[in-house]
């Protein structure tokens, strides 16, 4: 009875905090404009110099605003008002070299946001394929580049970051081009993120409660709930053969993109002569328990005791990262890893954690009657369950930007929970099937007879179900996220020709 009272109290506090947060968000906003300037237009002898803007396109899903190219075609004025988290305004515009001389970028100067503004606002200028704009980039005569300008209010975690009243803010980017006399860098355009975007299709007809198949998802899809956000989530599903990556001399498989445009990868072993055709033990960094103790619900935690003590598996992952990936931190974004520990009582177990309730349905009473819940959640209700390096976007408890896959991401990929209803087929028709048992970051439930604490790993059958945290046979497959601007230098994503990430 005492534990139920505490849980009820926590829910009331959470709801009150949420209402206050929404109130703060609704009154805090920024009034934003950005100005882009490019060189001058002139005639020099028999040659012409003409670098200018053309064709402004406002991305679908942007808040209402306006963007106008100046009469000299060398400036753009955009005006937009942002009032709520996740609102954004994004434009695409061509930089055209209509002259007879090659041009190179001498400098790009952006408005720098203050540290406080960075807590609630994103302002980025890149090429349209999300690749960074760099000094000495070449723009040949008669050619054009399309750039992307994004102003976005972040998905705020802490309401105290928001301004208490309206803010008038001018954001300016100045690009300066000069004549190229045989110099300049013709940039590579092999953006991994852009390659994923080119292959996406809507997921409106997918049934997440069923296996992936040729008719129920095989390819790259846009997660429909995010289609109108600044960075929609794109995910791989089914028995795909084009999501293989070599990064830092290891094989990985692309899971999905993040809400900041990052590319999330799951460990898949080491390459053999440039080939990433790994299964079974070869897809893991090792085996071990999620936690070596299993006599308390706290041991479903990636960290526990108020996130002060590492789980067994976190210790193993951090040790591996420190020995293998610490020199590659500049390529890795700090993306959230969700270890959802909020729970319900009276659903057939003493405690059923949120991921278990979703994947098995809302009622866990008779396994023969369960229909899988087709909802997907890429988040967590409690900030303490959002594992990040930075406390600005999560709990700030991680030493390194690395974690594990979640059960929801397994469902997106084509996996499904196992039900005791005579369905004993092997679910191998999706890229996360390895033939092994391996851990996810998602808690399952507390079992009463015999008493045990359980997670939701992927089983050798390809399904996932509850498994004791102390099982030392669980495989460990770390998950990381590359920045959206990361390039690949060769490959097509197949096991024989993986995308090879440029790291020098």
C-alpha cells in the first residue's frame, strides 16, 4: 500500500509540473529574422562576375512566415514568429553562379546565439543535403548550390530556459565569394543522412502489431507522427540489405534518424575484408547480465539509486567505448537513450513497466487473449529516464554518447513481442534478427512466482519477451548516433559494400 501511495504522489507532481511547463511555453516566444548576403554583381573585362540568390522555397510544416529575395538578388529577408516547442521555420534557396568565372567561398559568418538562447533555439545554415558549408567550397561558373536555413524552437525539457517575455532577435548569415584562380574545393555530396532521405516512403499502411514482410514494411519509411517536424524520423524496416555501415573500423546497421537529424546505428561486429555479413556472436561486443543483482525493481535501470550507480551492462559498454570509440567523439551526437521505468500496477504482474504494456497490449492478464498494441513511443515521461551526456536535453548521466536499442525501435524495425498462443514461428524477416539473445534498454515487468526482475531483450527466435536481468547469456550491441552532416566516401549500404564513413 505504501508503494502505491508514493507512485500516486509522483504522478500528481509530474502533472502539476507539466501544466506549469506548458504555461511557460505558451507565453515565451522569439520574433526572428535572418539576412543572407552574397558578394557584389559586376562586369570585369570580357568575363562576368554574378553570384546571387534564386528560388526561395519554404519547407512544408514550417510555421507561417515570409521570405523575400532583395531586388539586388544578394540578400534574403525572412520574418517568422515561434511560440511553442518544436515549431520551426525552414527555407531552401539556390546560390547561382551565372557568371563566367568560378567562385570560391572565402568566408561564412553566422550570428552566434548566446548560451541561454542555445538552450531553447536552433539556428543552422547548411547545404540542402545537410552537409556543412565550408571555406574554399567551389561554385563553378554556370552551376548552383542549394542551401538550407533552419530556425527552430527546441523541445524544451526545463521551462526555466525559456524567455519570460517576447524577444526580438535578428539572425544573420553572410556568405562571401571571391574569384577562384584554380583553387577551391569541389565538395563531396555523399551525406549519409541525405542518402536515407532520398529512399523514404510513408508508413501509413504498416501494421506494427504484425511481422515485417514484403507487404508490411520493407525499406526506409517516414515515421508518420514526425512528418511535419524539422527533422522527421526515418527508419529502416524489414529484411533490408542497404543499411550497413563501417565506422571506426566496426560494422553497424542503421536503425533510424533522430529528431536532430542524426543517424542512429547498432553495433554489428567487425568487417572481414570490407564485408559486414555478421550473425550470431559476431554481432556483439560480448555477453553478460543487464545487472548482476535482480532482487529489486531498481535493477531494470541503466543506472540506479538516483542514477548514481552504473548497471552491469552500462559499465561494459562504457569500457568498450573508452577503448574503441573515444577518439571518434567529434562524429557522434549526444542523442537521448530511453530507459523507461514508469510503471503500472494490477496488469497481471506486481509491476508492468511502460514498454511492456505497449508491446503486449494494455491488459496483461491472459496471454492467449492479448493483441499487440501498435503504438510507438520514441521518448520517456521522466527526465531521469532520458539518458544523455548533456543535462540540457536529458538527465546528463552518461559519460559517453552510447547506449542500447529500445523495444519500440525493434518494433519499428519489424520485430514483435512473443505471445503464448501457438505462434512459434521464428521471426527472422528483419535486419535486427541475429539468431542470438541480446539486450534492449526497455524494462518488462516484475514477476512474482518465482520472483524476478525482467527486461525486454530480443530472443534467438527474433521475438522479444521478458527475461531476467541476471541472465549472463544476453548479448551486448552498443548503439550510437552520427551527426547529420557526416559523409560517406564509398559504398551502397549492402553487406559487401557498406557505407564507409569519412573520418579524416
